[in-house]
C-alpha cells in the first residue's frame, strides 16, 4: 500500500534532499518516479539503497503520479504544472511560479495547514527565507500579534543550487592561491565577500527575494497589515540561511514567556545560552529539520519588541522538508 | 616644522594603517615614534621609505611625543594613557577604555569635531561599527531627526586583528582540504560560517559590541533618546564591515532628498545603481576612505523610515583614518 509519487527536478539539491526525506520519513510509496530536464535523462538518483532512473520531465510522464513534488524552476513549473494538475495529479511546487496565485494555497504546515483544504491540485511551498522567519515568529504572533518585522538575511549560496556551491568553493580556493576566478553564477565574486542582491530587482529597489518575504508573510498569516522590512544579503556560507529579526508585537509579554512559547513551538529549537557560547550557526544546522532560534532578547527601547537570530537548513526546512510535510498532511 | 607623533601599537593592523595614513596625508611630523608591546621591541615598521625601530611601550617613552595614537588594546590604554596625558601628551585612543568617560570626547570628525574643544589630553576614537553607521546616518539626522535605528552588522574578521585574518584564511584552506582546524581566535569555526557573538556578553544578552553601538551613538549625537536596536554578527569576510540599517526619522522627507543629502555628505560615497549591479561590497572597500552607502530605499510601510546597506573599511575609517582625522583637527 502506498502512493505514486514523482520528484520533479530530482537531480538538483532540493530534489535529492526530497528523495532523502521521503526515505527517512518512510512515506508510503507504491511507485517512485524521478524527473529532471532533458540533460539528466537516463542518469540515476538514489532512494535508500535503490537507484531510480531519471526520466525527462513531461506532463504525461509526471501525470502517472498521484503526487508530484516540483523543484525544477519557475519556468518549467509554469509550463507543466497546470496541465498535470488538470489530469488529477496534486503538485507541491517549490518555485515562485504560483505562490501568490489566489487559487493556490501557500503553506507552512506548522502554521496554516488548514489552507490545504481548498487546493485545486497545485500547492505552493514558500520561499526559504520566509519559512524559517515565520516558523520562528508565528508562535509569538498567535499570542501577541505581530505588528512589524525588521529582517536582515545572511543567505547561503546553496539557495542558488549546486553550481553556486561550486562557485563559492572554487573561487575561494582560487582566492587563497591568488588566482583569478571571474564569477558566473553570482553577479560579483562571492569568496570572502557579501552581495546585497538576491534574485532580480523590482520596483522601488527592493529585490524580488525581499518582496517574497513581504508578500508571502501576508498570505501565510492572512494579514496584509503586518509591516515587513527586509534586506536580503548573500554570504559566503555553503548551506543554512541566517536571519537577524526584530519583531514588534501589539500586546505585552515578558521575555520568559517568549522563551516558553518558542521552546514549545512546533519545528522550533531554542539554542540560547550565551554564557556557554551556545547560539545557532549555519555550519551546525545542515541536515537538521528544526528552525534554530537564539540571541533572544528584548529590544532595549521597546518592551513589545524582541531581537533574535534564526538559522535553518534552507535546502531542508526551507524547501524539501516543508514540501514533504505538506505531502504528509495530504495523505494522513 | 612638524609635530612629535607616537603610534602606540605600531605593529598591529590598525597601527600599520595609521603609519600609512600619516604618510599619505602628509601630516607634518618632526619626530615619529613607534611603540608596541615587549614582544615586538627592536623590530621595524615602515613609514614611507623609512624604517622606524619599534620601542617597548612605556609611559616615559610615549610622553616624548606631543600626540600619541593608541591602538594597543584596552588594558594597556587603561594602564598607560592617564599617566602620559598628565605629562602633557595628547592621546587619541582607539580602544574601548575611555569612550564612555564623561571627561573624554568621543569624536567622529564629520559629526562632532566641536567636542574636541574640551579634551583633557585623552580623546577616544569610536568603535568601527558605530563610526560607519553614524557617518551615513548623521547627515539625515541633522535634517529629519533620528528616532530609531535597527542595525544588523556583517563584520569582517580583521576587526579582531591579524591573528583573526590568519585564522579565517588557514581554516578556510583546511576546510577545502577536508582537514580539521580548531578555532583559537574565534569562539567557533569561522570558515563558511557566521558567529552572532562579537566581544563579551553583557546583561540582557546583548554583546558589548552591540552595546557600544547604542551608547556611542547617544554620546556622539548628544541624544540619549535615539532608540538603537543592534545585532552584531561576524562573517567570513577579511576586511570591511557591512551593515543593514533601517532608520526612522521624526520628520517627512522624500527619497530624492535622502539621495541628495547623502551624495553631498562628508565622508560618504553613494553607490546605488541596482540595475547595473552597483552597490557597496566589502571586497571593494579595502584601503578606501569613504563610508559607502547603497540599497537606499523607503521602508515599504513607513514613509519616515529608510533601509540602506552601509560598507566601510573597518581598519581605515573604522579606526586608523578616524584617529588621524581627529589629529588633523587638533593641529590645524
């Protein structure tokens, strides 16, 4: 007994993590299909000890599955998903293609699983930076109502895929040997540098990555009044996104209550013992499911605001794991 | 004609940059003394084409100078500076030792040079993170009055000295060869990582680095009502600190006015053409005098707030250059 499941974009970082998590979490599967773009056709991906042959992603092929986990990029999602959805396959899409479509639920299972009820065979997985921010903030929002979020991100290169990891490692190695290494994946050198530019620029000089954090927060929390002020920065980190967050709430609370709420919140792990040098860091979050929260403290001038530092594996909770948690909701 | 000038801590990163800037800016010098801790005694430092023999830092030795530029650490400053000041030498100290002493001016020459009038032979140079933040914000503050600052820093390892640069480079190289390299300078591995912990932890789980940004802002701007909410993070960058800043002002303004004010502000260089991928980045600020400001945009939900991205060479404007600009004020 089990479900026919397709992973679309199976050779990418997120696709491979999806296969790993499907296996780890023992999702009941009767048939597993792996799809990718034409250039990976005929290669193999791993699923536990099995090897799965990669097929070229086509609407007919993918429609064999009952559930298709998409992480193959916005363009292919836009091209294939509507047709496949019409044939009855339920798609959980990790791209930006359908996130703001009013007919498409945008879901973080810890926060708004009830939105899954009204899907029309396409469900969107939020952006990685939004997911970890809201997993940490929503438990507090439910108690004291969020008014305003100031967020500065410290994003790892893995958010841009395998080539981006290669570019960081290769260019860092070249830098150390005093060799030149012109950037291809990033707009500027990333080795020992910071680039305040992720995705394209939209109006008013916000990047699309920044606007995703605003729009997705409003949609997921069903509250367009929350003021979100984001700045997104690429850092020379391999995996794991970090965020400095200052959040202001409507109601009064104590710091003890914040710790209590976060310590009991689903998907959250508090790591906050400064005297023992314990706080979240990206190198220790790889392969972990949780959103790690530390450096939790009251704003010095506003008793209804807190500062915190939030770190999570962007490939896992920020992408593959969240999608599979959505799948688990759908099949339970 | 010229002045007798001592650089105390002459073998360190900041001391060497001080020597370089003294030479570049043609400060009139009749005698130049280089002091350092006992372990560097008898070595030489460069000043233009000359070599200066390093003497062990003692009160009597340093008191030969009319002006002493200190960058030798808080403990030695505390031990030597008061005695040397009594002997008539004017000290410009780069450490945290005297910054909050009400008898000691804390000065950024672009902002509060008038505070130099009342010195009692000790003048403090502010912390690097404070300097670049305030050089960028003060011109706006003078026009529209600052109410609140959220700041998230992305600090380079050079703020912790030469050993820290060595540790970043060596541990990064070890990481790429899959070798172990336990941290010595930093509390955790810094290669491809982020550490939300700079200086020691104080009360309420703010670090001393964060509290410096609060207290120094109040002292330099003579306004303890400005709400400063800082989070300081060490990044795997060699040189140049970066900051995400969201600043709220009391009065109304247009974005055009912000650009105009910043473009004409002393010590500021606006780099903000997103469509051409132009914005400040740490790898391009080394050896530059300016505080670079980019990604300037209105807060999406508060017309009296702006977001911006501020980058500067922490060893130069954040330390050595600022001290020498103070010296220039004193001798002009």
